[in-house]
């Protein structure tokens, strides 16, 4: 969607980087859509503290990661994990 999540993984990028099959693409797209929806709901929820928001975001990412692990081959998942390494926040500031 226009103005979608900045910095988020896109299906095109994932397809290229992971060499997704036609069978994998819709499953990965569904996982991306679900994560995007949850992140949107989280951003809309103004009642949460910064800590709660951070915890929830971590849970959303972990759920996405777990889902990707069930879709991708071990080789693809290893590449997917490497792609995410540069985006990981440093441990406690």
C-alpha cells in the first residue's frame, strides 16, 4: 500500500534476496500483511507506555520471525536472519 511501513521488508525485496518460490510468495506476503496490521494497531494504541510498546513490538517481530521459519527452507531462513541483523537495535542503551 502507498505510504506503507518504511524500512519494512517488502515482498519484492524478500523474493529477490531469498529466491522465493511461487508457493512461498503468498505465504510470506500473508505474514508481512499480518505483521503490518499488528504494527499499525500498536501505533494506533496510544494507551501503552513506551516500555509496553517496545515489548509488544518485539513480540510482533518474534511472531513474524517464527512464521517465516515455518515457510522458508533452512537456507532461506538463514539468509532472512542475516538480512535482519543490521536492523537489530543495540542491547540496552
